[in-house]
C-alpha cells in the first residue's frame, strides 16, 4: 500500500516541478521525477515525488538535482575524481590493512 494522496499533490492542471535522481548508487539514478513537495522533517531535507506506480514517495534532497551545490565540486569543475578528505581516509584504511596491529584511525 502506498500513498497516492498528498496535500500538495499535483492535479491535472498543475505545473510539474521536475528533477532527477542523482545519487551515484541509487537504482533509479538518472530518472526524471515529478516533485510533489520539498521540506525538512526529522530525517533531514526530503523530496516527495510521484513514482511511476502513482505512489508518492520520499528520498533525501541530497540524492536529487535539488541538492545544494557542493563547494568542492564547483571549485574543481569536474577536474578532480576524488576529494582530498576521502583520499586521506582511504590512505589511513589501506595503512591499517597493511599493519593489522594498528586500526585505520592510527590508534594502536
């Protein structure tokens, strides 16, 4: 069972607000969605959208084209494949795998 009704549901004469699922690991990545509502709740900033089956579903706003622009991505303009913080964490993890007596955070 799903919700097909929403106080902000789009009627036949409504102007649809369209977006896209952008999360790299979401199975529907790249799919266009019709947004019914955007708001913050106890789970953070959320987007409610009309799914293909007619149900109104929700997902984090950060997983959609409505997410705020990431300052690193803006500055790197697509030229960097990895973030420095992620590479530092990866190096610590790999170091921990090479030296099993030390955890990935460096605390023995």
